[in-house]
């Protein structure tokens, strides 16, 4: 994101102006990725589903 500041700024503007729509589009893209087999938990991140919501969170850093 820091390598393309114009895109990052546009994303921020879209979130401010169309937050719910942007959030739904993110969920739609996550669902497409999951259906294609490209969105899975790894050692770096956990992918969880709760109803229609797909969350992507960092894995625990406990060692």
C-alpha cells in the first residue's frame, strides 16, 4: 500500500464515502477466493467464517 499512495488514498476515500458497500465488496472477494481454494489459514494468518462474514487475522505469535 505504501508503494501506491494514490490507490491507498482512493481506497480510504471510498471507505469514508461508501463504507458498507466497500465492506460488502471485500466480503464478496473473500468468498470468491475461498470458493476457488485460494483463501486458507496458514502459519501466518487464520481464516475464519461466521455466517456470511469471512475474517482474516494474524496467527498467534506465541512460541
